[in-house]
C-alpha cells in the first residue's frame, strides 16, 4: 500500500494510531475518554449546527441573497471576473495565515514571472488560486490537496504533521462522512461545519489555515451557477476560534465578502466605460480591444495583447505605454521585459 505525501514535506518517521471523533450519542463524560476528546466529540455533533442554522435563518437568507447577486454578476462578466476574485481571495487567505504574499506576487507567479516572497508561500498561493478557480474535485481529498502516491510501505504511518497513506484515506472518509451528516442543511451551514471539522483533523500540516478554508469555500459554492467558491476576502479574518459559535460570524463574512466582491466588479465595469470614453480619440480599434481584454482578464502579458489585437509587438507596446500614461492601465512587474498589465481601478 502506498503513501500520500507532498514533496515539500519530509517522509513519514513514526507510526501513529489514528483516532476518530466518537459518536456523542453513545459516549458520555463518564467513559474512558479524556475530557478534551469528549469535548471535541460533542462539538462535532451536527445537531448544534442545525440549531444554529434555524436560529440565524435571517442572517443565512441575507448571505444567500448577496451570494446569488454576486453569482449573477460574475456570470454576466465572464470567467475573467472569477479569476479576478480568486486572485484577491488567495491573497487574503495567505495574509490571514501570516504569509506575506501580495496579489501582485501571485499574479506574477501565475505568469511564471519573477515574484517576491517565500517559494513555499508562493506554492501555497498557486495551489489556492487553482483550487478556487475550480481545479480538482472536492470529494477526493488526496487529489484536492495535491498529494501524490509513492511506492513506500509506510501506509500506516504519518509525517511530522500530516497523515499519510491508508490512515489519511480513513481520516478523509471520516471527514466527508461527518460533513454528509448535514446533507439536508444549507451549503453555508455544511461549510461552517467543515471548517471546524478540518481544524480538528490532521488532513493538513499542523498550523495550516489555507487548505481547509479553500475546501469549505468550494463546498459552499456548490449550488452557485458560476461561482466556484465563496469569496470572503478581508472579512474572512473576522472568523476566529472554533465551534458552532462562529456560525453567525461566518454568515456575516459571507454576506460582506459577496458585497465587497460585487463592489470590485462594479468598479471594473466603471473603469471599462471610462476607459472607452477616454480613448475615443485614439485612431483605430486596438485601444478598445486592449480595454476589453483587461476587462475580461485581470492580467495580460504584452504577448497576449499582441495576439488579441492582431498588431505587432511594437504597436502593442506603444499602445500599452500610451494607456499607462493616461492612467488607464498599470504594469505589475516593474521590469522592462516580459511585462504584465492590469486595469488601473
């Protein structure tokens, strides 16, 4: 039996048994369980989350309305809007996790340009961006996390912080089983429950704050038409602690995050109109084509602009420089070659 490991982590060292949360209906404080384990088993019971859903039905409805409005707006603009929001969400998640990777760093890394920041943090950002954009199903956790099967005979051991092999698969199935116990609940309730359960598990490296949040964001968007994740943005930082008491805070963050995302896309639409008006005096249609490209894509290289407009590289560079001088676009690399452009919102 093989092992699931990430290449950036050391191989497993010591065998360790895996425990799962006991059933709170069959266990009691008088059992042999430690008080800490019993407390975790009680917190993991789905009944409390269903009660919280009923208690906060109005906040849940507001959050669902805000997400629905954002979903429709993204559908109108296209996949570029989703990518723009995913970049912002990846940056917000890493910032909340204490990793100094900016949105521009993630964009540069996305285009294989020179990016500042720790290589492992950039790798995490790259993973988060791809998953937020919809890569990888959420029902197979090993594939979702990017774990790879090796040919070692250590399937019942674990690495320093993450389970591996058969033990990981058992923990993954247990996690999914717990989440499915709320199958009749709203997706936002299941997502809140999943964030809590993930924090109790060893599915991620100890101290990781990104992977479980990305999985929950994907899960909560399952009923959306276009959105592949729910963007919490900076509001996600308000969610602290664990347990059902965080549910109203999560609902408020979902609503505020959706409203902030709609405001961002509204600014983008305003930029588009203003940019077309400002370039009306430029001869030809190429300036307008560049504007449309940067409306549809959060970032574009000079080569992408060249292909999209059908002009020469020199002409594309001159047009971009002119739009930059007009304050309509910005260059994000600070380099003279392999430059990356974005709308100046």
